[in-house]
C-alpha cells in the first residue's frame, strides 16, 4: 500500500478528485457535505493495477490548517491540487510551505476544473512555485471532476508515482501518530493513523505516548478490512484493549516499547530560515502532534526549542514551526540533538552553536558517543543511533573508546597520588575512584582496568591497588630490624610490646603483610615469609604422632606461636590434627 495526502487551496476540488478516483466519500461529517467544504481529515482508497493507494484528504481553508498538518505529517507523498480557473491561491502557498518544511519530496501536480478554464496558465504558475520547494519538478495531470476527463491519465500517473516512492522499513520501531480516536460498541477504543514504518500485529504490546501506559492491540483493520498484520506504509485502525477513549486523542502516538526517546528540549537546524528572525513563541508540528515551543537562537541557522510537552523523537526527524497568530508557516527544522546538555555558563550558547555546525541530522552513533563520552546504550538507540562495535559497554552503559583511554590514564594517576599520600593504606576504595572519575556505574571501572596502563591495577575487597609503595624511612628501618631478629631466631615472633618498640603498629604491620614482607599467623603474631615451610622441615624429623609440646620444643618457640602455626599447616593440608590431640605430617 502507498499513502498520499492531498494539498491545495480551499474549494479547488480535492475531495471531488478523490470521489472521482475512488468512488468513496472522503468527507466524514454531514456538516462537511452540506457546506461542500472539508473541515477535518477524510480518508479514501482505491486500487490501480496491483497497487493499493490510500488518500488522506486535508482541509484547504486557513482556519483548519492544524487539521491539514496532522494529515500530511506522517505521509510520504502528496497530490497537490490547483484549480485551472483560479490558479495559485493563498492556501496553495501555505500548504506548499508546510510540505517544504516537512521535506516532502514526492508528489503529483493535479490541475482540476479544466472544463472551466484553460489549465496552461495555472499549471505553469504552480510549477514555478513547486520548483522552488522540496517537491521540485512534479509531473502534471489535467482533470475535470465534473466530466471525468483526464481520469485515465491521472490513474496512470499515480501508478508511476507509487513506483518511485522509497521502500519503507517494515522492521523499524513503530511510531504511529494518532489522527482519530473513537469508540465502537462492543469493541471499545479505536485509533487510526498512517503507519509510516514498522509493522503491527494483533496481540502486540505498545506504549501510549504521553504517559507511557502499556496497551495491547486487540484487533487491526486496514482500509476497512480486518487483518492480523499490517506493514508500512499503511492506513490502519487499531482497536486497543482496556483503554478509555478519554485517554487518547489526535497528537498522541503508539510506540514500540523502549525504542523512542521522549524529550521536551531539542537542538535543531532551521531550514531556509535565519534563527535570529524567528518569533520566540511558535507551535511545533510533528506527525499529528502540535506543541507550543519557545525558540532560543544559537547560531545563524541553529536554535534550541523548549517544548511545552515532551514528544517521542529521534535525530533526523523533520518538524514544522508555525506562527498561529500570524497564520503562516515559520519554517522547518531538522532535529540534531534530542537530549542536549543545559546551557548554564557564559558563552555556552556560542560553543554549542559551533558544535551543532558540524552535525547534519543523520544519526551517528560514534559521533554521539564522542560528544557524550558515556551514555546508556538503550538511550543511544532510542535517539536513532547505534554504538560502534568498538565501544566498550558495561551494565548497559557505553563508553567512548577515547574517553575510556583518558579515564584509564586518570585512574592510574589517581592511585599513584593516593599511594604517595597514604603509602600504608590498603589501596583506594573502588567507590571513591568511581566518584572521582564521574562514572555513572561502578561496573565501568572493570572496562578501565582492561585498558592501557590500568591493566597493572590489582583489585580485591572493593579496593584498587597500584603496585607496592616505597616504605616510609622509619617503617623500612623497623622492618629491617625485625627481619634481622627473625633471621637469627625464625620462630621467635616478637610480642606486641616488642613490635611497638620497633615502631611497627597495626597499620604498618598490615601493610607489610599485604606486601608479602611478613607472614601473619594470628593478630599480633608475625614471622618471615616461608616460616611455615621451614617449620614443616623441622616437624618431619619428629617421631609421629607428635604433640604440641614436642613441636613447640623442636621449633624453639612458645605456645603463642606454635598453636597458630600448626593450625596454618593443617589448613593448608600439610599436617593433620588427629582425634587424640596429636599431630602428624601428611605425605607429600
């Protein structure tokens, strides 16, 4: 299916043209048919060859421009209608401005009422105007709604137009802008819209914007027929299960969950307009939504838009800005950044304008990551961008590779500084390192520990350690004296008083044990590393089984040392404590 909208001045025959083409009545309200003027959106469809074409008929009167914009917003192509006997008119110009602002590039010029006047002048006039817009050179067809002349040529031209339209992405995330909401007895709430991308299926669970409520697709229709699945591009009616009518209206949207970013702050590039010349208060149109915005110019063609209500957006979306007070389209804009940083300090706006100058509105995961440094992967995808495969990721966060390397270097310097300030400390708490590096999640520390010089960092007990620190002179002297004492008498562990006299309190002793300089048997009981192996050599020479007293005498030490030493050997599986309280050495 292909979906097209009509456009053109009031009473130029848009609805008549659709009746001629489809045999259907696009005006839904009796008031419209009585007055002969379209007020709200109408819908009709037909088949041309093997192509199914659906039409959104929009009002042409200036009082109903918001309704018109809701109809053309999600539609990829247009039938631009100009009457031969009236030619180009004010609403022709406003509709063209809207189509240009939204970047619509595909269409067909239809000159109607050719039975009332020669269409040549109207055709040339319209072509001249269209040529200056995004639509460019359009094929033209002359028809008469009264006589039916030109209908065959129109159907042929429509078939050719459908063949030129770009193929939609039926696997994309759904953003169905709602243009109608009503109830059907026995079915409940039904919403309609143009499915521009993605697919819908009965049973799908979607998110209703605004509010984020999860909704279920109870049933689907397309062009009046029930279907189990509808793929873009298509006109669809969606029956929602358990959703009251008062919760949905035009301008709301049905979204694939977790795939769209809702934002009320946007940085944009203005199309064909200078930012400084825009009114500060405008209305932004996107899809079928219309939201009041405040405009803050940033550069010559860039601006920041503050929306009264958030909208589901992506980088590259085209929006239309309209001044409702002046009744004209102010211009179009391309979304460059849908989650911009606040502008708080002096000169931030100028700096931001320079940054935006290098952005083109095409989603670029590497560029977004480079600018943001660290971002949630799901948020990046919701912006419409994908993180590069080389980007490290942890706990759902993605790091820019260059920023990771910079943080890894900073982490090494941070630990080095901490070691100099507190040489006896047991490393730096990982949480302190996370805060210092402004990492949003501690899991990202593991990413840094696999980069560059940070690979030398050791972890354990929630702390980060960078090698061994040089001992303070007084601690180095005390350890040297202790090593001399234990070399002469390897199992004569000094008492707490003797350690204090050496200047080895709890903190330097703990640091020496962590550094492997001492072997800790029990609180306040330390020997030299390897003392347990020397003790085992001595115990092997005793008759087995041997008692604690025999071991103590053979080692030339006290019970204070012998008991924890034998416990250590037993834990390591080198000796065995027998049921009768004696000990024996296990075979190698």
